[in-house]
C-alpha cells in the first residue's frame, strides 16, 4: 500500500477554506498523520466543531493514539470509499 501525505502548507490552506463558513462537522476521508486536523486546531476557532476521519493503515492508527483521545475527533478504521448508504 502506498501512502501520500498532504504537505502542511496545503493542509493549512484547506483548513482556512473549510472553516470559513464555520461548519459544525468536518470530514477527512484519509486522515493519515493528521496534518489537516492539526491545521484546523491551530486556527483557534470561536465555534464548536467535530471532525470525523477515516484511516485504513493500522500502523498509522497505532501512531495516533494520543490524537484519538481528543473529544472533537472520531477516527474510523474503515476505507471511506467502500462505504455505501
């Protein structure tokens, strides 16, 4: 399995764009090392938000133990693209 990690500068731009309209819920379909989440957290937003993230790499999930304890994030060990309604 090949992983591609989003550079922090790209995540920073995305975080500012996504939070512009103060969404209450945010989706990250491929969490990786959590740079998108980190950039959103740095913004000191003045409203309550929750992030749902998907990640299939168990090695990465083991690395993320400290992030998973945060109350405003849910990380699911599933492939986002395999979910069907």
